[in-house]
């Protein structure tokens, strides 16, 4: 539980400014990293565009457990523009990619590598020390 909580905190503080986790809902954190009350409070901190209401207008409301994590950019073009042409991968999908898909080597799940990267950033005395990263096709490569 503490590993997932720590990873989520690192994501919020470091990764969320560029990377999305579009397939993760706040309810996915209940019982895994936070209590239901903590997660409801966390979700309520965001504003979600919802609607339309009875008058056909969109409106904002506080987030709920069923809402997904907010996207850092409105669309792919805005993300590429902000990142020098590179499209930051969705971190809710990156743990499903295996090294064999990228390099035709042994099958190895990347979830532990993602966790280790988050811990490296978290433990680097408050400063994010990233290894040199490059983007090849649509895959993120260390």
C-alpha cells in the first residue's frame, strides 16, 4: 500500500504535468493506496466539466470517485507542442508494454521498472534527476 501511495504522490508532483493516466479512476485507489474518505476528498479537489444540464449547458462540478484522472493537455497537438514534438505516453498503459514488444528480448513486465523510476525521482533529494530519455516511434525508451 505504501509503495502505491508513494508512486501516486510522485506522479502527482512530477509526472502529471506532462503525462496522463487516462484509464485510471479515483476509485481505483480506494483500498489500494488510500481510504475511501481520502480518495473522495482527493477527487473533490478537481473540477470536472459535465453536462449538459436541463438547459443544454455544460457545467463544472467537483470530482467524484468515478471520474478519471485529469488530462494535462486538451489534445495530442497541444501535448506535442509543449514537449518539443514528443507525445508523452499515457502512464496507465506503459506498464502493459513489455520489453519483448520493444526489443524482441525476454518477456519482462515494465511495472517494476516504472515503479523504480518513480522511486529514483522521489528519492533524489527533492529534485527530479531524469536519465536521458528519447522517444522512438510511439514508445518511450530509457
